């Protein structure tokens, strides 16, 4: 039985979890040779007891590892090929270096990846984590929330994780801002190329478009098509919308990659931008928006500002301080170029 005046030990964790000391040690050291049930039991025991694993000598004194995990629940090619994610990695590495902290990049795409990530976070290898895990069925936000580990979420997570600290951009306001700009230009038939339906950022941008055009459920289904946040998906979605809504004269694409794909489809259909169809993207990605033909009007979200705000929040939590805001929403702005 744990003494009330003593720091919990590995033996205390094992006893609370109902596993052997060796199994508890394997979980905390990130070994793959543990069952999901043992992982859950040991992780829960760590949370309940407030157990802190022993690290190297520096960690014994400071209780700091000098490392922060940056987790993405996306396939590896998307992280390195999508400029949005590449930008997050760049800004995270830069911001953490200011705190003399090493970035540990963790990519999670399969069930095995999920378990490995949970073992890693439970093992005391990092001081905190930045999560970019937007998908609806992703278990990582809830799993990370149960750990005695500071965590900040990029965006807003699904469910009711009230204790999780978040930094998001005003996606719904941005969707409305873009669509109202098209309407103010005189567009009468504004369609939208949407992102994945299991990501709240995509749904928020869609909600902004809906509010601006006053679309009901039937109209939304007719006037929107998902492009999956990819250039190829944007091209496919634009082709379908041109078939379904031949008199369209305005397009709000929920990211710049899809807008770039839409330009390709519009050009193939003989539509001039912006003379025949006005087009707006979202992100103001510096590697995409200024370089399309014509350059994209888009909604700018400051990824660097978001990542830095997440890092600032995380290090307050690491120091045991409470940030002024638990859920911070950053403003966006319209950047006008020649596509509208």
C-alpha cells in the first residue's frame, strides 16, 4: 500500500493497475510488448496516483526532459507534402527552440501508431504535447487528456473535453467573410468546395458559407462538394459542381489547395477567373495562394501565430501556471488578389 507521505513508485502503479512491475515498466518505457488492456490500466494508474517516472539526472532535479511532442494524426505523405502541415512543423521547431526544448515529431495513422503514441506520452519522455489531431474518431485527445501531462490542442476537438486547452482560428467567421465578399461582388450562385466531414475546421468553414448564403439542408447538399483538403480533390469537386450547378458564378474553397485544383477544372471547362467565376480560398498559404494563375483571393489564418500561442500556453502549463484563456480563437482576415 502506498504511504500517504511518499511519492508513488513503480510498484504502486503496478499494484493499482493490477499488473506486474515488469508490465508497468514496459508500458512506461514505450515497449510494444503490452496489451491494450494493460496500457489502459497502467495509464489510468499513472493519472490517479500522479506518478512521475524517473528520468536522467537532470530530470530528477528539474522534472523536465527538455522535449515536447508534436503529434499529427495524418499519413506521413500528407504531413510532408501539404504546405499547411509543413508550416506547422517549421513554426513548432522554431518556437520550441526559443524555450531550449527539442521537438519530438510523432505521426499517428494506424491503431498501432495510436497505442505507441499513448505509451510514449505515458512514459515521461516529454514535458508536454501539442496535438494536431482533428478527426472525429481519433482517440488521442481523450487519451492525452487523461495523462498528468500538459497538452494543448490545435483547433477544437470533438466531444466534451472541457479541460483541454485549445488554440483555434475563426474558421466559421472566415467562411462567412469569404462568402460575403463574393456576394458583395455581385455573385448570385455561390457554391462551396468543402473539407473532410470528420474535421471541425472544415465544418466550421462550411457553416460560415451557409450563414452567408442562407442555405438550408437541401440547398447545402446541392451547392457543395467535398474536396478532402487536397488539390486533386478540389479539381474533382469543381468538375462535379460545374455539372450540377452550371450557372455558378462564385466559389468558396475551404483551403488554398482545393482552390488551386478548382482553377484547373474551371480552366478546362472554359471558365475565366474572375470574369466568369470568382474564386476564394482559405489559409493564405504562401507556397500556393500568390502563385496560382490568377493569384488567389483567400482568408488568411496565421499558422505561425497559432503555433506560437499553443507553445506559450503549453509552457505556462509546464510551469504550473494557468493561461488566461482555456479556449483561444484567433482572428482571420481577407487577402484580396485577382481571383475575385
